[in-house]
C-alpha cells in the first residue's frame, strides 16, 4: 500500500464512495446504489486514466475539503463544480474534466456544484476501501459498503491504495447540458388516476422539493388525483419509478430507493434521462413528456454512443 | 403461472401473477424467482418477488424488454424438492415501552391487550417477501380479529427491531425507519447482518416465523 492519503478537513454535505452499484440483492431489500450520474462517473475515471470501474467520491451541493499527504496523486473532477487547489505559494482555480496533480500538503477545496446536485472526484489510482457484495458503493441508510457504510466524516483519513503516474494534462471539452423535459413511460397503475390528473401530469410543471436525496426526489405542484386506490399490494420497484402517495405529490425513486413500494406508479423515467434527472436541484421546475418504449430504447442507444464518443475524445 | 408480462419503464419486466394475496400464489412467485435466478440469464440485474408480482430489472445495454420477455415466457419451471422454507423463532418483548400502538389497536379492534397478544402469539407466520429496507420481512396472515389499517400519519422514526401489524400482515423493522404499521413489540434479534455476505437476512421468502413472547429482563439479557 502507498503512504498517500487525504485528511478530511470538511466532509461536505453528502460525500460517499460510489462505483457502478451492486446487483442481485433487491430480493433481500438492498438497492442498487452506485453513482447517481453514471456518465460523469465514467468520464471521471476515464480522464483520470483508470482502466476499470474504480470507486470515486461523489459529493452533493458542497463537496469536501481534502488535504493531501504523501508524494503525489493526480485527480479529476467532473460535473459542474467550483473548486480550487491551494499549494504552498499559490492558489489555482480548478476546471472540471481535467487532470491535476496534488503534492504533499496541497489542499483541494470542492466549494460547490453549480445549478446541479452531484459532482465526482476520481484519483488516478484506487482508494484503500473494502468491497461489499462486489461493490464499493456506500448506502448510508443500510450502512452498507465503503467507509463502514457512512458518509465522509471530519478528520478522518482516506487512504490511497495505489496511484499511477498518469499523463497529467488529459482533458475533455464538455458541458453538462440542461434538460427541458424528462421523458417518461406510463406506469403500471396509470389508470388509477383521473383523466384531468393524467393530462396535467404530462403538461404542467412540477417543482423539485428540498426533501430530495439519493433515495428519492419529491415533487410539488398540482396534486395528482387517485380515483381507484391510494395503496396497492406492495411490490418491487426500480429506480426512475414515479409513485404517487395519498397526498397526491409524486415521488421519483432514485438509486438508494426502498426495494418494495405500496403506492401506485403513474410513470417511469426512461434510462437515458436518469443522469440528467438526478442533477436537477431543489427549487427547479421539471416537466414530463410521454414516450413509447421503442423510442426510449433508441434514445438509450444514443445516450450510450454519446458517452463512448466523449470518452474517445479525451486527449 | 404468470398471467401477464408488461414493461415497467424501459428496463424492467412486470410479471403479474394475479391480484389475490395468498400463500399459493406467493409460492408460485417464489418458484419462478428461484428458477430464473438459477439460470443466470445474461443482462438481468435484479429479480424482486412480492405477494403476487415478480419484477425483473435488466441492463438495457445488454438486453431489452421483448427479448427478455420471450426468454421468461419460455423458461422451464421446475419444482424444487425438499426445499421447504426454514422455521425461525423470534423472541419479542411487548413491554409498554416497545408496544407503541397497542392502545390504538385495543380501541380500533375493540379487544383487550391480552387478547391481541394471545391471538398474535398463537399463530405461525409465512414470509411472503423481504425488502423495502434491507432484510425487512413481510409476514402473514394474522388472525382476522387483529386486522387494522396503517396509522393515519406514519411515524418519522420507528425503532430498530419493532414488530408491526397492518391488514393481514406483520413485519419487523430491521433498521430505524419511517413507517405506519401498528407497533406491538420489539425483538432483540438482529434480523439483518451485513457481515454475513452469503445470507445477511435471517428470514427469507417462503420461511416460517414463530414469535415467542419474552419479558423485559429476558430482552435485556439477550445475547446473540
């Protein structure tokens, strides 16, 4: 193991280790977890020059302040993030999608995400953390995964297992584009809702509530009226499912969601729009657009091609 | 038998076994769950059995709805012999400190606390599914005289280990969690143990649970 490590001076609001998540555990109640914005996770690792799917640090709104101890390490930040690096005699404002080098005593201050929620910090190498059920992803609710299932805490150390001296000038020209409409496939209980509500759901704006986190995004706006039953027999759910509880305010299930739910499902966000959905900050407006399964499948192919194309453009 | 397979979004199959909730239909769901799991079909990320549904979510970059649907429709389903569920004994303390909603149940059901506990402890319970939070079992069926609705306003925090009732079901909260079930007691047993990677959940679908009432002293002296 290397002698390199970070000291956590400020942990940030919700900073956790994440990778691509864990599979095959829904039946015992363990959600997928993993990086909320998969594309930015993949780009962070690619620019940092990591071959496999290394664990990264995901942060929300305000990120951590980390003091580097050791010889050197390269890192990359992705998303739409303000950060700066304080070296012995100078301060550098950081740019996302670019590699930087940290040396003994340097301080990385991840100040905030801009008009978005999540950002990612990858090092060129690997953190010294433990796999649980084949994933490094942390689920704080069930206290599963890296860092004993906890968020980063003040004064803790983050040990670095190995680093590689990666070409430190690698970068990518990329702007996270904002999304106008979130595309949705009708849910299995679509007909539980009144004609007016169904129409409103696909035409009116909703506001993202402050009560949103890695488990779910709560929405406020026109109340969705249920005309059949506000409860269903509990059944499995997946990320992207939009449930409507008794109060009529929709909730979108996100990566750390409960695996079973008993509220009717009005719709499901399509896979290609998920990364953009999770980046919509509280207070923002959101609008849903109905889409067919075949179109959603085609859009997912495009999404994957775009991601591959971006990775190939890293120089 | 699966009555119908539809899509839940663009990356999951929604397999419907009917609308009724009973052990027979649930056993059928679990049989499909085990058979599909055993086949390790490429692209499947998760299979979630519940009372009468089976949700199969998949990786859209590997497979898609139509092709996976065909595979599931043509899958060979065999019976697993000698694979009856386990019988698990769970001690519960119903001291007033833990029985948060026993008074509510007395008034809603119009029977005494003694009668509620007597009816509750005289039955064995079948585990329909686990989920919602890690390891959390959905058990049933409770005696007809014990069936009450959820709390009008759910609790923000239900203590870990709480045992709750609603409709014909009972459950055990494996972690502190929000929830609306009527709490009648608490178990000192750890129902979910993350250090046991192979089998972290004590109770799984198809298992039988027998509850045993214990005193406050026994609760406090419980050692695993």
